[in-house]
């Protein structure tokens, strides 16, 4: 069983400062943060990246990934340099990217290759309206690219929940999707969001999330990669609701025997890269 650590995507609270994000995560008993590239750690702003990295580590937290919003399309080659450099300055072991409908395996392979040179994992956003809107399409793309440092996240597909309007995504299809991604599963993005856009307390999907997290924990992770379960968005976007949802998430991790762990983060195996940035 792989060990999963609870964390937070900083995009959950775009109106909060980096300092406030760190404090919120710490008080909620979380262990790591994925910093977003749209507000908190802009592309190419290496000074801010370094400051945020120090603030995170000083609080006893880890930087688990960089939510870059890099789009792996024909223009990716011109924009990925600042993104990857920022991830390195941030101390992020992984970079989250998007695979748009008009994207190509070649563009994504170029991003993955450049990231591997810097000792970075790349993981795809699992999202509607992309080439990774379902597990079968995500697996197909991963197979076409065939890069050892390329993974894919999973989140409940609120864009295709099934059932009645406003229904929450069902448990069984999620379990099947996670199993299909298998070892190439990256992080899980955690929320309770119905198809009509309504955000709910995480407790509304406690049973589903218990099964989804148990399934993810049963999968071997790629050597050197640490999976996280990252809270992404809460009811009313209210910071006060983070503590409530984080408590539910930590209870679920305890139930499935995969509770919070400490550590120093993960890097791709040596076979994927040269010496890591900053090494002797």
C-alpha cells in the first residue's frame, strides 16, 4: 500500500496570500501544498518561488507540486522554460499541466523530456474538456507519449456525474477509473462538487472518498513519487470550511490505514534525470 499525505491546492483560496495559505494548511493539520502558478507563484518569478518555498518548509510543510496551468499544445515549447524553472526554484517535485483537446502527444512528450532533465515529474490535470476527461482517454494519451516521468491525476468528474441533475459523482465509476490509471496515478484532488456546480461539505461524500482513497492506496506508486490527496475547493470558497473538510480527510486516511506521513518530498528515480538542481 502506498502512503498518501493530505494537502491543499493553493488555488482553493486565490484571494488569500501565500502566508495565509500556509497558516490555513498548518492549522488544518495538512502536510503539503500544491502552489498555483496563476496567483501565488507566477511563472518566471523565481524570487517569489524561493520565498514561498522557504515559508512552506519553515512551517513544517512540503511543496508537493506546482500547479502551473501550462497547456501542452503547439505553443508549449515557448512557455515551458519559465514554468519549469519556477518549479525548481519552488522545490516542487512535480508540475501539473493540461492536455487541451487540440494538444498532441508530441507536445506533451517535449514537456516531459524537458522536465525530466530537471528532475521533475509531470502530471496531467484530469478534467472535462481535455484529452484526460476520462480514465480511458487519459490512459490512451499516457501510452502514446510513453514518458517514464508522466503521470495523471484523478478527481471526481463533476462534469459527468451521471444520475439526476445536481447529483454527485458515483462511487463505483471512480474506483474503476483509479484502478485503470494504476501506477501512473498522480495526486487525487479532493472535493464534493455536484454536476450543477454546487460545492458541498466533504462529509457528503465520505463513503465515496473512503473507497477512492482506499483504492489509490492499494496501488503501487512509481518509484520515488509520493502521492498526495489534495483538497481543492471547499463550500462557498470559505477558508473557515477548510478545517472541517481537512478533518474529514484525515479521518478517512486513518480509517483506511494510510494516515499522514512526514518526509522530505519525492524526486523521479535517478534513471530519469541527472543530478538534481542544487546538489553538490
